[in-house]
C-alpha cells in the first residue's frame, strides 16, 4: 500500500452492499499499476468498505436502534479504530445520507464527501435570511417550518412498505424468486445482459480534465467550487476491471447478499432511518462536498426526478461539481471509472488540508 494513501470510507446504500465498490477498488488503491500507466501524481487511497449492520455478511445489532445515526457513529468509530483520524467519504443514495450524518456529528474527522446525484430537499426560503429580509424585498413568503420527510426517489420508489417492514420481510423471506423480482424492480437494469461498455479513465491532461479546479496548494483552493458546465468527452482508455454491467451473475450476486442474512433487518433499518430524515436537513455543515452529476440528455429535465445539485449548497460547502452525461442509478457499479476520476479530483482539492493536519 502507498505510504501516503488517503483514507477513504465507502458507504453503500440500499439495495447495495460492500460489493458495489468492487469495480473501482484497484484503481483507487493502486493508481500507478492501473492504466493510464506511470501516473505517479495520482492519489492512492486506503479504502474501507464496511457493511451497514444487518446487511451483507455483517452481524445485526439490536434492531430498535439500528438506523442511520447508529450506523454513522459506528463507521466513524471503525475508521478511528483503524488509525484513520481524518478521512474522505464516498456515498450515494442512502449512503450519502449516512455520510451527511457523519459530517454533522464528526466534522473534525470527515474531511470531505464525494457523492453522485445527491437527493436533498429544496432549500428553505429562510435559509440565511430573516423574515424581515424577505418582506423588505417585497416578498410575501411565509417562514416555513421544518422540512417535511423526503419522499425517497430513484431506486427507492417502493419505500412505502417500510412503514410496515415485517409485512414485506415475511413475503420476501419465504420466496427467493420473490426477492429476486423485488431486487430487479429496485435495480431496474437498463438492458439486462447487455455487453459491457469501455468506461476508462482519461489521460490526466489539462485538455481532458473533467473538472477545472484550483490548485490544491493554493490557500484559496477551497473557496469556490471547481466547476465545468460542459466538459468535453475525454478520450477513454480501456481500464480492465472497472467496466461492469448488469449480467445475470451480477443480479444474482446482489440478491444473494440480501437472501443469505435475510432482508428483514435491512428493511427495518430503512423503516427506522426514514423517521430520521426530517432532522437530517436542518443544519448547514462546513464539510466540503464534491458532486458528480449525471444527466441523461435524452430525458427532459423535468422527468429525471433529480434535485438540482446547487441545492446542496444550502447544506454543505460545495467544493467541486462535475457534470456528466448518461443514465446512472448505482454510480460506483455502473460508471466506476468516472467516479474514480472525480474522487481523485476531490482528493486533490482537499489534499492540502489533509497534509497540514
């Protein structure tokens, strides 16, 4: 392992597991031996990919308290027990929500968060302003109360059953075919059994960089988000091991990681965590966030179900925003090479901060 590798905590969501990071683990840990060759300047990472308690092969905890807050505290304790006092986090979907809880509760440990297509509630109109400011500007906007619980979007469209998780859990535990059908409905693979795409890393040059960021050595490198509204498609290189598709084997593997421990603990974790969502978006965090925003240009923006990435600025300091084309639901699994590139970019932006601490 590289002696100066950056600790990276990978937080999976639902219906994911620790397996989600498999396509990009080599590129994160060993960038020199992963094409493009000879790029000694690329950062290496010490990757920690734990399971949420009750998911995958992990042991369950008392279910009454098994929710996002206990998971966030457990993951921070895990990193510190491994000797990582400061680290970067990556997570999307439910994983991003856990990352935010870690940032809120342990800002001295969490240096930065990288996420893809984050789902956040609309910023409240009173954010940063008093009611008098709004009325002075001639607005009749009323000061809103706490944000209502978010309706989980994307692959969480069937979450309505989480209020009564036992009903769904008994049905799924009784039928492996039923669980497989449920997972297919959650994953919604774009083309079942399609041939793989070459999602390689681009050569690290100024012309092909997906993000025009400030130098990490600059004292003001954290001041403004690194932003490129329409990057040119990079010249892709074949990156063995980073290109994955929704093959039957992949679908069965994802399903088995819920069948073996039983899906009931995961469903109850989701039910417990859903109750925490309203309190998740009441404070601002200074922990910087790097965002990769995928958008399928063939789908009208009104029909994507995605929240504008700029909304994240109401809850975090946005350090990087990369826009990419294409449909994505599980970015680490479906678009690993691009996610690796953007995690490296964020590490470069916050690297100077980590080096001085």
